[in-house]
C-alpha cells in the first residue's frame, strides 16, 4: 500500500460527501417530511389529495384551489433521534486504541416552516412556502471506535417555494411551483496521523532515506497521534414541483404530484488540525502532508450532488359525514446517488466513493374523524424503505427501513386553527461493516446500528 494512497484516504475521510452523508433523518435517505403538522397526524397519508390548509403547497400545489380564502400556516416540528452503535469485533486503526461505542448520536432538532396562500380570482391562487426538505444532525462521542469515519455531521437546507394553482372546473385543478433551495453542510472526523507517519516511514525506508533500524522507535514515538478534519460547504440550486388534483366523485379525490431533482456544485473548505509530536521524523512527515497542495493540506474542495426527484399518488375517500380515508404511494429517485467524486480546485481527485443507492418507496394509510365542527382526530401508519444498500451503509448515515405510527388532532375556532401531530418511527436494526476503503487509516467498524425517531409537530393556521 503506497503512502499516497493512505494520505488520499485520510483526506477523503474528512471531505467525503460535503452534503450527501449528512446524518440520520426522519424520512428515507436524508429527506425530511416535517413540513406539516396536519399531515403528520396521518403519517403523511393522502399528502397530494388532502388539501385543507396552506401546507398543501409543498405536497401538491394544485391543492391551493381548495382553500377558498387567504390563509397563513406556521409549523414547528421537533424531532428526537436515538441512534446507537453496538460493537461486534471492530478493529482499531493503526497505532490507535479501539475507543468507545459512541453513545447516543442523536438529539432533538427543530424544523420550522411557513406558508401563505391567497386567491387572485375565482380560479387562480398564489402561494409561497419556506421549509427544509433535507437535513438534521448526527454526532458521536469523542474517542468512539468509528471516529476516523465520522464524528459529527450536520446539514441544513432552506427551500423557498412560490407557487400558482388554477382550477379548470369543479373537478380538475393544476399547480406549479418553483424551488430555490440552499444547502449548507459541516462534517468532522478524526484523522489517524499514526497511520500517516507509518506510511511515510515506509516510503522513506524504501527510498533509502531512513534506515530500517529507526522504524520501531519512530512508530513507538508516534503511536496514538490523532487530529481532526473539518469540512464546510454550501451551494444553491433551482428546481420545480407540479401537481394535479382530480375529484372522481364528491366522495373520492385523487392527487398526483412531482418534485424535481436539484443539482448542486457544493464547494467548501477542508481544514485539518494536526497533532504535535516530539519525534522529529514523525513531525517532518506530518509537516510534509500539511504543506500547500499536499493530501492533508487545508484548502478548497468540491463535489457534485443531485438531490433526488420524487412523485406521490394520493387518495382521499370520504366515508359518511364524519370520516375520511387517506392513502399514499410515494417514490423517491435515490438511484441518482451512485458515487461521490471529491475534487480539489486543481481537478485532482481526492476520492471516489461508491454509494449505489436505489430508488425507494413509501406506503401510508390514514384516517380522519370529525368529533364535531371544532375538533378533528387523525391517525395513520406508514412503511418507509431505505435507499441505502447494506454494503455501502456508513456511520454518517446508518439509514434503515422504518415503520410509522402517528396520531393527531385539529381544533378550529373562527379564523384560527391549531393542529397537533405525534409520530413514532420504528427503525430496523441494520449492520455496519465499513473501513472507509482503508483499514489501516480508519479501522474496521463492525456491528449493528439501532435507531428510533419521535416527532412532535404543532401548526397554527390563520384565515384572513
């Protein structure tokens, strides 16, 4: 194994996936569904058909034609993630102790969103929404056994979505929206400088610059050397969303919506905090790898990223005078994520990481029941597939299939409506077996990741 290979891999550990390996999120991959408390109460069943408040703008803009009057909706969702790694004979990186199990990598996160809609005539409605379609956060304890693969990962998105909807007749409506989306990401991981020194020593011996007798002392004097790599990146992109709403009968409504891909050229900066050592040979190797243009030098990096497109087919069926049945089949085109190619500004390849994600499906079923004119109850279940194959699952995004159970309620009085939703996501325990392409520099992480997610959401709707 060449020293260049190890150095490149260490750099890759810091800059890999400026935006694509952000964290564990509440929906599949790194998507978020927390744009509506009213929809959360039915486990996001019927999202493209149930057009009863301005949050329909995100799920199907055609639903704006059903509101009847101007309104504003404000949503706040709290998401608690529990994510723990269970070791099964992991292997320490070269010259390093194995470390702890990482603790609970999840925490509470707040996801706000807001929507405003207003009629522009009898048939035309305009609206605008501000929300976060992707994101959340995952952070392991310092010194954990997967620290050379991931320490902390955070992604934030801001999506601004102006929309128009037009009602052709009493049955058919069409909606179209533009999406301006901005993404920011920050990632950290430990760097095994003991492995970097070891490979540098190997190269020096091979070139005749260091006697073999000096190797044991150098390695002993540079054992346990760790640094930290931090990368920040951001970009903005444009996309669109489109939808149709069709009433088959007075009791049966179908909704169909599509949200486009958004392409990013994520640019950021990698910064390394290298350890100090009194060993002169080790210090020289570390200084060489940190020199301008070297593999572990500070500087700009970039990665092309495409967030996936998605489509939803929804049903709303009225059952008598009080109840409704809601159903969703949703598809997300995660197969757009096949590899991560990380580049320096010079065009040099830092790393190519295979992902091989596949398209995923989500199925949900929900119901609402009106107790009276003021109170509406909701409940729903869903099954959410992960797009991440076992072979490429990482500690940055230990995604798994999830089953949703949700309940919610709505209270209305005059122009004000309050919505509440609660959901628990049961995530399947999944295996992790990763060495980030180099067992010497990153160790081998073997074990299982278990996770659960709780979501609490509130929504205020005011009708003008």
